[in-house]
C-alpha cells in the first residue's frame, strides 16, 4: 500500500487493536489484499463503486459497524445490502422441522441471486432486493426493496467471505471479531426480547448449529479480511480511522492510482449538484456562470494547497504566539485564451495582486494546435505557475502550453494545471509526457466522441460562460 494508506493502518493497529492483512498478530504475512490491487486498465476508466464487505459471527456487531460507517459517509451515496435478504425459501418439509434447519450454513443462502444483484449494482443498474420474512421463512412475502446504484456498496453477512466469487467483488473486507460470550449474550437478548423466542430453544439452536457453523464456516474466512475489528461497534476509534481510510480510497479515481501527479477533488453532493447544473443544456447563462465560478474557486483553492510553504509565527491581538504558514510569494497564473480566462477572477480572489499571463492556441479537432499569441511575466522562470484551462480534452493544447512554459525556463515541477473536467486521453497524454507537473481537476469524464469533444462534458465552455456563439472569432489581444 502507499505511504498515506499505510500510516492510517499503523494508527489503527496501534490505537484500536485493528489488524490489517499482511500484519497478523503472529507476525506472519497474509495473502494480498484486494483493497489496493489495480485491476482497471488504463483504457477502462469507468468509475466503479467502492464495495465494502463486513463479515463476522452472528451478533458480533456487524450491523452496528455498518451503521457507523454509513453515518460518517453521509455526504456520499451509500447503500447497504444484507446477505440475510438472500436466504432460500424453506420447503414444506423444512418448515415442518424449522428448528432443525441450519440458517448459518452456506447452503442456506441463494448466492447466485446475491451475485446477480451485486453485478447489476456495480454496473450502474438499480435492483430489487428481496426482503426476507423471518416469520414465514420466505423472501417473496414482503415487498422487495429497490436499491439504486451508489458510490459505496456495503455488503454485510456472516458468510460473505465464504464464496470466492463474492470475495472478488469486494474492495475492502472487514471482519468484526467479537468474543463468543458477548455474541451469545447478545443473541439471547435479541431472540428472546425482540423475537419472543424461548431461551431453551435459543440455546439449543446455538449449541447445535450456530457455534459449529461459526467454527466450520465463518471463523476460517477471517484470514481473507483486510481489516479485523475487535469489539465491533464498541471500537469507535477503529471505525473513525477506517472511515478515513475509506475516504482516501473514495477520493482516488483509478487514474490517480496510475499517475500520482493527478489530483481529483473529493466529490460531495454539493459538487455533484453544481456539475449537474453546469452540464445541463437548459441551464441559463447566469446560472452557468454562477455555479461554474463556485466550482472553479474550489479547484483553485485545492491547487493552491499544492504550493510550497514556510512556517511563520505571528503575534495575535491577545499577545499570544500563533505558529502558522506563509503563502508562496513567487506565484503567477497563466490562462489559455479564451475559456481559461473564466478562471482568472477566482485566482485573483484567492491571491491578491497575482500576475496573470495569457496564451492563445488555435485548436482544430484532434490535431493542428498552433501557438498564436503569448504574454507572460518576464520573471516567470522564477515563479510557480498555475495553468488555467477549464477542460482537458485530447491534451494537445495543454502540451503546447506546458511546452511553452518550459521553454521559458519554468521547471516542470513548478507547474500546476487546473481544470474543471478532464478526459482520460488528455490525462494520459499530459502525465506521460510531463510526469512532474500536477493536474488538479474536479471530475474525470468518460472519454471523447468522434469530434474529439469531451463526453458527457458541458459543451463549449467559453461560449456558455461568456455568452457568445460558435461563429464568434477569437482575436489575439494587441500587444
């Protein structure tokens, strides 16, 4: 795993007793975690949901762990799928001897239906999940539950690590490890109080089925877990740190795993809502400009966070010492005319008195980019440069602009390219040619169409932002 992820794991292990695979208590190395395996090729950048599996014995606290994770990820689209929903319907013979039926055995579940539902969710399709009726022991009595595609899917159940096909779907596997006495006490309280069952029946079922099934089928799957949580939902420190780890993974597009110099700002409902508005062809110019400006400001702020800083102490009005940081002074912006000029106001709002240069590149389809005009600060080679262009498509124009800056003496590592949306092709072109620049964007697109336009995209950004027609000619500024 990367250093950032590893530091979280170390913190979890040290402070909460959580164990990550590869670092078992006996010091032995486990099999590779599916969490950090990059299975997506560079040409397949479809954003897959992040799938978390939560397993453990009955009454171990799995549901509590899931609820706590969901609560802390409330700004993400999260859906919970329970393995219990996929119990097989009992036959008449099994119903007659229901107390002799082993509900903790792998054969009690319709794993094929679970796999089918998960595959659909992972490919962006809504599914109807059955609701199992514990009174009739059937899953076709109550209305099914419609589950929509989400950013995060949590699959919870006692045996979700048992079938290798289900394990392969999981990006993160969590095993809730709770003492057997605690699990038994919880089960007795739940079954007697909530379900009205006789305690003798509960204890007989536990000793005859639950405990043997745990030893034979559930406990052996613990070895597949990426993360092991002692004490379940009572381990608040572990849950907090695991959520931090999940957030780190959620913020990483597949291309971020390939190019460490690519940064995508973390998506929230606010950001998705603003993207929805500026992408809508029916949005008015006024609203387009308003929400585009909000998004641009977020990208600029994120980009400024990648600049170097120095420690600085100041005296506060209470005559106390505050230790903070001093902003990078040697900074300038460079906008790619014309759409890049839409980002200048946000940069000026964040950096008082900043110098901004301009570059004009004639773009025609996929080829034919030609530098028409440039006006840059004379001392640009001594500055960090924020290159401004809202859309990264084929990457050819970006290469032209970056090449010019490098020819002017700007070190490649001093260039931060800011844009709203980026196509995978443009990312590949820029990152491969200039691996030391940084790209900061708010969303990565599906790709390009036959006309080399970004899809789904937002149309001609400059025309929509400045209220001009496609026929308008862009004239180079006079020197």
